[in-house]
C-alpha cells in the first residue's frame, strides 16, 4: 500500500522548487493515465465513501459500464441423463450503467511573498499539493453523496449523487417513526433490502450514517455496561449491526436535527472520472501569485438502485 507521499510523488510533477516563487509560467498539462489513477487514489485515500466505492475512468465524457446479474433462482430439480427444459434454463440479466461527467475546477492562488518568507522551501509546495488533493477529494465525495439537480447550491446541483439516486430508485424507510432507536432502524433497513441483494452485505455492504450519529450510537452502546460497551468507549473498534459495517460519514448532511442513513453494497456505488484530469501550476507575475489548479470531469451512478435502502427523516440530534 503506497503512502500518501508516495502517491503524491507519482501523481504530481512539481514545477520549479517554489522557494522564490520561480514556477516560471505554466506548469504540467494533463496527467498521464497512470498519474490520473494515482491521483484519484490519493484523493480517495482519506475519504470515507469515495475510498470504498467503485471508481471507474474513461477517455469519454459520457460512457456506459456493463453489469451482469441473476434476477432469480437458477437451480432446478435435475433428471439423470436429461438436460433442463427450455423454461427451466436461466439467463443472466445484463445491463448498462450510464455515467455522464460534469466539469469541476479548483484554483488556489498563493502569493510570491508566502514562498519568499517561508523557510520550508519545496516542502511547502509538497504540503500545499497534498492539502489541495485531500480537500478536492473531500469536495468530490460531498458531490458524489449529496448531488441533487434540484438543489439551490450550484455545486451540488451539477448532478444527482448516490443518496438522491438511491432514494429515487431504491427502497425507502421513514425513520421518523423510530426516534433514536437506531438498532430498530438498521433492522427495518435490512428487512427492506430485497432478499437477492442481502447475501453479500456482511462482506461488501455498509450502513452509511452521519459521523456524529456514529459517535452517539457508540455512546448508546457504551452505556449498557457490557464488554461490547467498554470497547465502544475507545471509538476505535469497527462498528457493525448483524455483521454489516456501520460507517460514519462527515459529508452526510444534517438539517434541523434530521438526517439520512444509506444501506448499500459498496460496489454498487460508482464514481466516474474522465481521464483528462489536470493538476497545474501557473505563476502570473502581474499579480505576483502562483495558482495551483485542478480540473476534472466526474459523475456518480448507482448500478442497481433496487439494491439500496435509504432511511430518511431520522432523528440525529445530539
């Protein structure tokens, strides 16, 4: 597993040493395919859902990913020396996941004086690049989760994210009836998941909940005074319900003390990236600043919305 610093060195070619603001005009152009892959890994490394979701890339701004599954039972009673009848034969269900990307850009101007007055030299540039990549990754995760074309937020309004796609096409649970009985909400969500999508949840599935709700749920378990409760006090042990992991996500919104929970197989959530990604530096002597600029085209998709469950209007007050 590569460290963040190793990923950064692979993904970004620094222009100039940065000690005197001597970036000398345009920096690097489009990243190579290998650099794009490394940079996506770098952005996803410190994120929650982006690190677990299926990340796909393409040279096209809009493309299809193929999926294949069996929608029903394929096993039948057998008869020795006889093949199954025509109606007993099962064919896989195939489909396409369409991913359409939108253009996003980040620009961070840093004055010449910052470089001149800072004794860190090149390490300051490396720190800036690492922080920019991490923050850009968090912003992407926020968009992938909370994107909603009806939003008044122009950034979140670029496309529908995983939560909106799951709630519109998947299974919904009204969480307002359960108060803060989160175990009951988890149970109802599991029961609302169609049976054929339940079998891999313990290995690849997760309950995604607001981060502060994870902390509150740990406190609820800790108050029981059991060995499990003692473990919950440290906050370091993996949290699960019926074997399915519970993951707190900082990017999950809380509005008026209510929030949403999402139950999904991590590989059912797609994060699409156009390969023509750029991380550039540009010094403009007229302004006396060096700008660090990231340009990307991204899109979100849920391969099988029916394999998701969203609990809405959950009481997440602290």
